């Protein structure tokens, strides 16, 4: 005979488990997809994870190591598992429209850090990369007020953020009018009245190649005056190459983003300054927007489709305060 008390307890336990399952199922699951692996994205992850707690959503942070192919696979896997929203930083937006649009047909898709103009993403979260590039160009002018020869280093020119950022630097140094759609093909030197951009080298997120690029420039252009690193890992590798060549302090380094070595370089005087984004808020705001979309709430998306998180210029006089705040947000303090 079945014990009736035991049976009742078993049924009650089953009902509790089912209820818990329903509750968990009601909690939205969103994904934050980066364009690679870097300390920059570790900061963004901290923001995304905090927003997950604040807005009661499950957050998957995915960092592709295999470029466009790996990022595409990640997005397709997320659609298969019926994720409630995706925030993506497209690696090659011009050739990823189909992937983004296919995902947008199934779930809410937004872009962050790097946009995909022309896609069906609902909004872009980040800074105006062209304006930020011009800010970086102004740092170059501060470092070399009499002019000089410059070389630019960046991960991928295919990314919308990299293309606009680089163009902003060039246009500022050439004293051109504002035109975010302008594009100087990499290759021949770009010569202005005071500044010459000798060239642009890419590394496809390959750290060894990034450092080798700098070493090659130091060998081929011993008269170079300034080196500009546009992705977070570029400035630290520029510093490594300069140290190996015994040229720390001889050549001006102008940076982008808030890598620890970059910030320490500003304190030490080996880096002039850096233009920083706010990757913590990129992660936080992306998850906030996706969580509200998943619950059919007003996500606060403006008509122009851009949620702006402005860039800042960090110099020696404010680097310590900035770094202290960053450590607090990322739990490194």
C-alpha cells in the first residue's frame, strides 16, 4: 500500500518544483556579445553582470576568439536557444547585415561599441567614434604642437568604430571639416600642413602581430614622432616595443581606452593621454535596454536610434581619480 502522507508530500514537492521552474522561465535571458577578448571587455562584462542583478535578468557574456566566423556561430546558437535579446559589437558590420537581420527577426537585437548602420538593430549604444577620433587627434596636437610624423595602429579597419575613430584622428590632424563618412584608404602617407600620417597598420586582434607592427615602424621610420594606438591593447604593446628599442619618452604615445598599462603610462609620463569610452556603461546599459524590451517596457530608445555614452579625454591631472573610480566599479580596488 502507498503511504498517503508520503504521496501528498511528494505531490506538494513536485508542485513547488514546477512553480520554481515557471518562475525561472519568466526571468528573461539576454546575451552580450563582444568583438573579441580584451581587458576592455572585462570591464564591460562587470557592467553587464551588475545590470543583470539590478534588472533581474540572466546574462550570458560571450567573447569570440575566432573573428567573424566565431561571432556568427555564437549569434546563431543564441537564436537556437531562444534568447530574449542580443547586444552585439559587430566585427565586420558591412558583411554582417544578414546575420544581424536574421537574428532581429527572432529576438531583440541592439549594437554596442561598434554599430551596424543599415541593419535592423533597434539601437546603438556607445559613443560617436568619429568625434572620439577627433578628440584623439587633439591629444596628438597637444603632444606635438609644432607638427610631426604619426603612425596609427588598430585591430581591424573593417569595424565601424575603428574606421570612424581612425578617420577622426586623420581629419583633425589635417584640419578638415567634420565629415564622419569620409574615408582615407590606408596605404599612401597623408600629408597636411603640419602633420603627416605615415600609415595605418592592423593586427586582427593578434597581440604578437600588434607588437611586431610597432617594431617594424620603429625600424623603417626612425624619424617617427608619434604613435597612436586605437584599440585598448595597442598602447601597452606600443610601450613594450618602445621599451625594447630603448625609446620610451623619445616618441610620443597617444592612446585609446583604459588599459592598466596605459593609465600607468600616463602617470609615468610615457603616455601623453588617452581617450576613454565607458565599457562598464556599455555593458550595463545594453542589459538594461534588453531587459526592458523583453518585458515590453519602455526602453528609452531615442528616435535617432543612438543611446550616447560620451567619450572623455584622460590626462595626467585626472588619471588617478579616473583609475580609482574604475577599480571600484570593477571590484579591483
